[in-house]
């Protein structure tokens, strides 16, 4: 049935398009299949008028950000119970996985963005968009203070919005680790503007090095491109740059190909640390073959306008490396507005804003957070040992049989997912096996001390989610589903048992991330893909899968058509090297 609905939507889209677009839509379809809370939750008050047709005043929902989390939330929100206000400095959504392709002209910048008003058009809720940046959040008075990115007159740039429910999806900023000179001289790759600026700088270097007045020594400096950070973004950009230089620019600038040098700096012991060793080894071998200089154990200590200073972690030796362009890709940090907000709600000193498993911000009412700006603080099982024991021990006897836990095992697994992980890691059959190991004597009942002993090492399996588009997208979809079914779930809760409270169940199942795998494009039409379970595939077939998956994940038909047509253009005519 689902497939038929998708076919219907595709058929309608094709019917309403002009003839040239139809061809490209068919090509896109051929290129890839379509993939696309806590106790104080705001949903409780919607039970009576969830449809928004009861004549009551609708709640005001403010969404900050139009990245992966915010946009996926808006796309999947289907309730009309809210007046929605979206605030973002960008009036579009960016398909960030293709930003490296924009830097070398494989894909055009406009092909990977979709106006946010197109995405929320024809939704059942009222929506208003403000192109502005939020600079302060006031949780006491439930207001957000914003500054327009338009250059208006004095006093007209700033405004405030009150909210009933707030969804923060502002993402994060690049982490410079306070390294001197990075902000002033390095390029980043977080936004479309970053990719376009980086592309212009590369072409600038080629054109400057072509001038007759430039010495050989200066040409070597200008034509040295340095990438800082051996994660997926840094590795993919180094590979994309090598392909652009060797496949397109070498024939256009033949006198400069011998001056080209690409260096990848990584402070750790190896690149792509989150991937399987097979992927890391293959990437190192391929980069060596492509003459991309990989320097591990090199920590950047300073960046000037002409050189970058590194410190070897093993020897402590400082080296100054002349460069033409440097890309900084070393992870993320909290935005100042979020850091200030965290201080107000008692989260000062934390690395990132903490939410519960229902994405509700801890220490704050009616505020939710998604994506890179927040992290889920998983509840510790050991902390709730007394509450679990009290729930199971219905007769207040002080000790229970192992079998008495059976009624609550599924709830324990759902509320504390680290329990199941611990069982799997230690090859224990079930929760009963964990209890019996702690019990020692099979005839002995389980008391609070035995339960604490059983749970004492379980919380070592608590893990944090990676700051990826995949996580943010799943969180946006999950939170929208909670908003959509709020009334129904308040009447008939579907979540796990509330151990640490007076009983009953949570309205919703907690958010659980399902990892689908990850790609590492390595250039030369080769890529590595790592699926759950550490199953790895490397080579040209994996690159074909990369094309298929990314074509299917683009958010609208328009972007699917544009990106696939860009790929065809690149295969037919090569990459564009125009200085625009």
C-alpha cells in the first residue's frame, strides 16, 4: 500500500511537470529508490482539541532552525493543533552530505537546497517563517529574541516571539579549539556559502599561480591545499579535491600540475576513526597512491595567512607548513546562544545541551531539542534500582523471587537500553541470568543489594549518539510523530512503565536511534560503506550505492532532478572551473 501511495505521488508530480522535467524525474527514479517526552510534556493539554477544530486557541509552536532536525520535524508534522513559527537565518534546507561535491563543481549549490516555504506548503498547520537568527532564549517568560539578517533601519532588526512549545534545532558551530588564526584564515564546510567560498578560493589559487610574476617557491605555497581533520568530511573533501585537480584542472592548467600538493592533517593515530580498520587501511593505501600526504599525530597549534604550524604529538616538534588554502574540519562545538541558554536552565559546564529520552530539554518545560545542538542523557539503571525494586516488590517484603521481575522485563529493556546491550556483550541469555549471577545462591531471594549488584556494571554500556544528519533526521521524525498522536497517547499511553515515579506509563516510547550505515567516498569513483554489524564494502559498487542512496534521500522531486542532472552533466562534460 505504501509503495502504491509513493507511486501515486510520483505520477502526480510527473503529470504536473513540463516534458523535459519528466525525463529527468524518470532518470532520478532509475538512479535510486525512495527512502526518505517526558511527564511534563505539552501534549497532555491537547487531549481535548488535538485536531484544532474545537474553536479553542491553538498553541504557538516555535521551531528554531531549518537543518536536518528542524526540517524533518516540519515535514512530518501533521497535526493542526499548533500555529507554527519557524525562525532560521536560512530560508532553505541544505542537503549537507553533498557539500563536498559543491566545492569542486560536481553539483551546483542550488541543486542541494530547497526553500523551506516549499517544504511546509500545503501542510495542515498554519506556518510563518522569519529569516532571522535567534540570539537569546528566555525560558522563564517563554520568549525567543531574534535578529533579522536583513539590513533594516535602527531598531527594526530585532524582535521577540513568545511560545507555548519550543523546538530547538539550531545545529552547532565548527570547533576551532581556540586555535589562533583559524577563524581568520581557515575555510569551513558547514553551509552552502562555505562550499562556494572554498570553491572560489581553489580557482583563485590556480589563477594566481598562473601569473608570470609568481616565483616557483610561491607557486608551491599557493598550490598546497591542506585539510585539517581526518573524519568523514575531511577525507571526502581531500578525495574530491584530488579528483577535481587530476581529472579536470590538470588539463586546463598543465603548467601547474607538478606544483599541486594535498595534505591531510589528523591529530589522532589514524583517519576515519569511526570506521572499521579495513576502511581506514584502504583509505590510507588509496591516498598514498593518489599522492595525498596523510600526516597523523599532527596537531595544529596556529594558522597564519601563509602557513600552518603543527606539533607532532610523539616528538613535540613544531613544523610550519606553507599553504594556499586550508580547510578546517575538526568536529563541532556549542553555539553561544545555546551555551547561554544552558546556564539559565542549570546545565552550565556541560559539553552539550542535555535532553531526556523523549527529546525534552532537562530542567526546562515545553522545550525540545534535536540534532547537533543537544545530546540525550540516558537514564542510569543503577540510579533507579530502588524504584525498580519497589515496583516489583508489591507486598513490601524487602525481597522477591527472580520470576517476579518477568512482568517488568520488557519495560526495563525499553527504559534502560544499556541493559540489553550489557547482556549481549557478556553473552547472557536474559535479565533473569543477570539476576542469578548477582544472586549467587539460586535459592536466595533478590533484595535491593542483589539488584544493585546486578545493575552495577550495566550503565557502562550507555553510549552517546553521533552528531550526524542521520540522527537529527530520525529525531525530527520521531518528535513530529509524538506531536501528531499526543491526544491519543495521553488517553492510552504506549511507553514503558514509570519506575522512578508513582506508577503508570509514559505517553510515548522513548527515542531510539537505528543506525543504517555510513559512507566514506574516497575518490576515483570508489567509496567505502559500513553497515550495522561492521559489515564493510569497498570499491566501485559501493560508490554506485552512494549515488543511489543520496539520490533517494534528497528531500523533494526538484532537488532529486537537479542533482541527478548535475551528475550526468559532470560525467558528460566534466566539472565546471569557471571563476564565479
